[in-house]
C-alpha cells in the first residue's frame, strides 16, 4: 500500500487572489449591474433588522450595501487593510476577536464564494450573533443561467459587439456557487432558521446589449419581469428562485439561559439542652 506523499505538486487554490479578482469584477459594467440589484434587494430586507451592531464581510462596497440599515455602528471585517467609511476590523472570519452573542446583524456579501472553510465561517458567525439576531447571505445561485454557464466550464462571458468590458477575467466563474438549499441544511445544524430567500438578475451573463433586447431586459425592474401581466406573474412563480444571485436571511433561534442558583434548605439538627444535675442522676442509676 502506497503511503501519502508529503510534497503536493498540485497548486493550492488561490483564495486571496480569487477575492481580489471578484472585487475587480464588481467594477465592470456587468458587475455593477449585479451590485445594483443586490443593493435593491437589501434595501427591502435590512430596514426590518434592528440592533446596535452590524458586521459586514465581503468584496462589495460596505457603505453602499449597508446604506439602508438603521443600525448606526457598522463594522467591516477584512484580513487586510481596506479603505472603508465604516469601522474596520482586521481579522480572520474563522477567528473573530469578539465576544459570544455580541452582534445584532451580520451581512456576508459573497464571502462563502471564495472562503476556504465556509463551514467554519458560518460557525464563527453563529457564535458572535445574538439570540434572535439575523444573518444575511448574498451569493451566486447555481440553479440559474449563470450556474449552467459555470457548469459548462466556460471561463469567459458571452462576447457581443456592443460589449464595452475590455478586461475579461475568470471571475466569477472560478468562485464557489453554493446552493441556497445546501445553506439551509448548514444553518439548521447551527440552530438557525431561514426566514426566506430572494433572487434577482434573470439575464444571461452579458455585459451590455444594444437595441430592443437591452430595453426589454432592463425596464422590467429588479425581478426582470412585469408583474402586472398574468403571464409575467406566472413566470415570476416559476423563476422565483432562479436568479443569478440570491439573498437569504436567517435568524438565530437559540435562547440565552440565565443560571438560577437553587435554594437549598439545610436542615439543622436540633440539640436539646440537658442540665448538669440530670446527667449526674443518670450516671448514678
């Protein structure tokens, strides 16, 4: 039986490089379109989450994505220095220097798409989240047109004569597309219940289109469908979870238990007093 090798000749996955490439991809025209839809979905979710502290981790701009949150104290977690208008915490997402049950809201913007240990990240976020706190996850949906395009192992988007993106990188196709159904199972192990999931951007991975196709796609709103027509309403039910990106919200269901000291009743033995004269009479007898 052959023993395992000590030297691995295969190149390890470049998670930090993937994070950098994904951040650069959000600066392209297609990335900005996806980012605008994600911001619009978050504007419907974050205003209903209240508290004192919100924690952000991801590759997108924290200021724009957390703009609709009513929580004032915003903290951005990053392993390296990053210029943000919010408070910056330089730490690893699997070992945060925060107390247990100390954060009210956590937003992970495509963090699990490039993390080496996504289970450890969720475990650490569940540790610092208060009971009843919310965890908002943003990621790429594998059950979409983009997931099918990634399954074909095509590293470049569709080429079009009207495309203005001169720089085409491997992102986001080299990222990890985690299904929201799989995330539901992972969160259930951490005693977290999923409140719901919204998806958006039903368009193919094309930077810019010209003519009638571009107008038809971009005038239907962030869902990509016209809900006033019965046919569009039927399509919205079929494609409800088939967008390129999804935003999932979960809540920590564990409760804090305050230990109460039991009241122990100690029974003291009653000692009856005996006079000295009575004890002497008993001895003489």
